C-alpha cells in the first residue's frame, strides 16, 4: 500500500449522479470548489478540472454506451494532496493496454481524440485504473498542491 493511502483524509465529499453528459460540468465545478480550500494556483485548478472532465466524460461515454447509469465521485483532502476517485458500474475495459495508447478511442463515431488517459496521467502525481468487464471502471488520482497560494495566505 502506498504511503498516501495511509494518510487520513481531513475533509471529504462524495457525489453520485446520472451518467448524462450535462452532469460533467457539475462534477468539474463541484470538485474545483471543494479543492479550492487548498488554495491551488490557477494552473493546478485547471489541471484538476481537466482531469475531472476527462474521467467523468469517459465514465459517461464509454462506461454506459447503450444507456444511463450512475457515476460515483469521491474527493478527499489529505494535507497538501487531493485524492479523486471516479467510478462507474458500466461495461468495463476489455483491453487496458489498448485504451492507454494515445489516440485510441473505442467510440470514433463520436469524434473523440483518444487522449483522455494521456492527459489525465500527465496532470496528476498518481494515476490508477481498475476495471472488470461487465462490472465497471474505477479511476484514482492523487495530485499534490505544491504550496498554499492566494490572498487567503497573506497577512494584511
């Protein structure tokens, strides 16, 4: 078990929402608002929002291609780290090596770029994928916020 897994969350939030594309922006904004307590830079916040957007969109589009399901999102604050878990109970991933290749998409008819996993992995410190065909997929991310930023940390 990694050290960050043994860290105790000082704050956490969970969301469950329908796997509808209109809920992607809701998830992105909710996580950004929650993580703002760490005073991330605009760059860090943009990266977090991008990761949420990619992960939730993947769950909606690829996890439930033939119908509606639910997306489960959990976010923990652990000292200077944010842990994010995005999970679906959809169709799962058949070939993990294939989906992690840049430019691969299982839904080319939707004009997807196939860069989701590559982008997500580049914006976080830890990235784990667990998937079982017919049972769903779980993505786990950890991002360290390098130092407190923003006006809240300056004495007047």
